[in-house]
């Protein structure tokens, strides 16, 4: 086909074209009126592919309004109005496709930055919790240590008391035994003395 020659298609082909947008590439040979009916049905990816494939013809007169619509849908009417006001003040010409891509890139970078911040905060919090768990494990529970100390004190007091009581009992028993021995010795001495006296009396008579 000769360069610059446009093919005009009727409405029947418009519906067929809309159903087969994925197969579109270079559309520079098609009539702008036909494209103006077909391209509004493109997704963003389809529109990007068609524009990149069509190098010989500038599709901006048709696609610019489509990219403005995509911009407004994604980022809102307020953001769209702000862009228009800025461009009017700066007196700059612009393409909505470029503005859309720039805004999308900024949004992705912002989301990535927020994600990195959240990740760092999560890691910091996880490290803090882990550190607290380690410190708790390293420490001896106060209740158990106090119970051990209390128990050892009670045990030592009890043992000393028992030992003292035991010694006292031995001393008492020894003293009692000595007393009994002395009493027995005195009693046996008296018996011997009385026997001697009785024997001497018998000898006298």
C-alpha cells in the first residue's frame, strides 16, 4: 500500500475492529474518522501498543483526549484540573499520554517508598520484640529466686533448731544419766555401810 493512502471503512468494519483490538499494530493507513470510533474502546496497554507501532503517523489528535480520560479516571478530576492550570500558567504544550506516564511513575515511586518505610518499621518492631523475649529468658524469674532464698533461709533455721534441740536432748539425757549414776553410787554406798554396821554389831554380841 502506498504511503499516506488512507482506507475508509464503513460501520460494519468498526464493530469488527473493536472486537479485534488486540491484533492491531500500525494503524497509520486507516482513516482518522474510523480510528476516532475504534480507539476509544482500547485499553491503556492496547493504546500504548498501537501508538508505538504507528511511527509514520502522529495519532495525538485522536489519542490525546483518550489519555486525558485515563488520567482523570485514575487520578481524579482535581488532579486533572491542577495539571491544566499549571500548563496554562507555564504556557507549555503537553501530551496527556506523557503526563499520565509521569504521574504513574511518581505514584509507583511513592508507593515503593511507603512500602520500604513500612518494611523498616516492621523489621524494627520485630527486632524489639525479639530483644525483649531474649532479655526475659536470660533473667531468673523473681518469684522463683525469692522462693529459693526464702526456702533456704527457712530450711537453715529449721535445721539449726533441730540440731540445737537434738544437742539439748543429748545433754539432758547425759545429765540425767550422770544423776542416776551418782544416785546409784550413793545408794550402793549406803547399802554397803549398813551391811558393815550390822556385821560389826553382830560381832559385838
